[in-house]
């Protein structure tokens, strides 16, 4: 493999600006890598070969004329198959969308990266309508973990994570309603961030944002290196005048965060499922590394966390899954993947009478209140991403394993930022990430801590 492929996208962009590399060469090397790795991974559902090479020629011309658009001009990126790319079919992994018309426009986040000169190179696999912690569907099949093909790469942005970890793309775009950019990053040993809800426009995502779920999910980037997350955040956090939920909050610069003033709380048991021994060890190592940098590091957790799982499942399926089944039927998904069916079976009984929904929302408000009050005493929450490293295919729907994803669900229920970086590995060589969360709009704090841990404990390798 060409060593250039192991660099961050930011570093690849620097080589393009210096003239040491052309955009055509960079794109061609990534296409060779995708052809080599995808038969074993099944991470890519469509290679955008012709358009990527054509855009590489345009980028090279800009570089030759001294008008490069920014640090990522000519650098490739990948896109989860729930985010529209002009001229391609966005299937969301569900049968009813398999033959839908090609997208007539890019999703806002894709368009933002194109404006910066970055080049879409591939669309990546995901679960049926995004509903699973494994990337497996009835159209494209399952994606394998690059560290062990018997294991899943995670979901729902599992194709993204696997491709990036295997150097087929330096960074990419996913989305996250229960941990869908963070669990795959953890399973595949890379970095990711779920921003505060309202930070990025979600125009062009399938299915679109709507209803009571709006507050819990967001589009988020994945990358091998944290510096790419830092480069991407300001490019993506631009209102588009279409997604009304976007709030034009200033984006803080991680370089301005005084890490020696941060108060960090860490825990390895959220009161739902305790982390396994390897994960506990890695989280504690991360806490010890930060003890050398931060103002304080304390073993503590928010008192409301044990309600995370019931709240997440209640908001996903307040009608016992009826509306989701109706939606699947309306788009022609007459058959659904067993992992999606397994998720539906976990939803609570029908509870959408007005009084029941009001009671649920009051409980959710108390949960968010409690989390916010806890963050008056701490600036950072350090925790597992999930209760274990990557599991074998088909196991994610098991009750204890599924509840172990509640570590990420917590920060969907608040809607506040949380990121992941690799900090170690299990006794059998699987990557283990840790999760860093902060108060609303403080992605700069999250990115600062992710970068520090990457420097101290190694990150992707």
C-alpha cells in the first residue's frame, strides 16, 4: 500500500499544495486501494470512479493556477448511503429505495465539501433504513470489520468506518441517532464526532429529519485522525437556509481550549451494562493520561444515566414501531432485514396517547436537566463507547450487547456533542475507543481531548 494513503486528509492536502502529489495521483491510489480491500470488507456500495477522476483534473488545474479552494482541495472523501450525492441513488439500505430516482442535488454537507474542493470517491454500506448496530441489509449484504472479518464494523455508519480504517478514504460523512458514527469508529479503531443537534444542516439525508426524533440525531464526520475532524467541523457547520433546525452558533477553535483548566469525570459502568475488562482498562488508561494534562480527573457519573436506554427506545418507537412499519410499507420495503426486525421487537408497547407522551417528555426533560446540572461541575465526560469491542456478526441484537450501546445513546438523548478516538486494544487485538462528551456547542472541548488522547495513546494504527 502506498504510505500516502495512511496520512490524514489534511496531510494529503498539504502534499497537493506543495506539488509533491497531484490530485489525479491521490485519487487513483485510493481507487486502487478500494479495489484491493472491498472484496473482503464489502464496505463500498458504489465507487464514484469517473466523477472522482474528472474532479481530480479540475482540482489539479486549480492548484496549477494558484487558486486551490482550501486545505482539502483534491482530497477524496466517502459518503454513507443515506446522504445524497448528485447523480447517484441513495438507498438507505432498504428495499423500497433500491430503484428510486438518482439524486438531483448533493446533500448540504456533501456540497460544502465539494465547495472546499474535496472529491466524493465512494458511497458506503449501512443497515436497513439505518436501524442496526451492524451494517447489513437485503440489498448489499454485510460489511466486515477490517481487524476481523468474522466481526461487524458496527452501524449504522459501518461501511464508512471500515473503509476509512482500511485506508480507502481518509475521512467521510455518517449520521448518528443512537451511536451510529461513534460505535463504528470504536469498532474499527478510528475517530469520529457527533456534533450538537442543530450544528450541521441535514438537508439531503434519507430519511429526512422530522418530528420528535429531530433533537436526537445529527450528521457527523469520521476520520483516521482527529486533525481531520478539526478541519471538517467549520466547513460543515454552515446554515443552508433549508434545514430550519440549524442554529448559527460560533464554532470554537480547539487550539484555544486550555486543557489544564478542564475538569474531567470518568466512569466505566453507566448503571445499565458495565464495560468488560478490556474496555474498563482502556478507559482508565485514558483517564490516567489526562490526569497529566487536565485540572482534575475524577471517577464520577451523572445520576440520571441509568434512564438512558428506556428513554432512547421510547423516543425511537413511542407507538411500538407502528409508524416505522407504516413508513417502510409506504416506500415499498415489503421485506426488512432481521436486524431491523430485532430492533423493532425491543421497542416498548404503544404509548402515544397524549397523556403518555406528555409524561415521557417530562421524564426526558428531567434527564436533560440532570445532565446539564452535572456539567456545571465537570467540563468533560470520559466513558466507554460500548460495553465491549466489536462483536461477531449477528450478535449486536442480543439483549445485553444491545443495551451496552446505551453509552452512546446518552448523548443522543441530550443532543450534545460526543466524539470517539482509539486509545488501546483488547487482549485479542481488537481496537478500543473511548468516548468524550461535553456541554452543548462545546465541540471544541471534545476535539481538544480527542487530540490529546490520540497523541498520548496512539489513535488509529
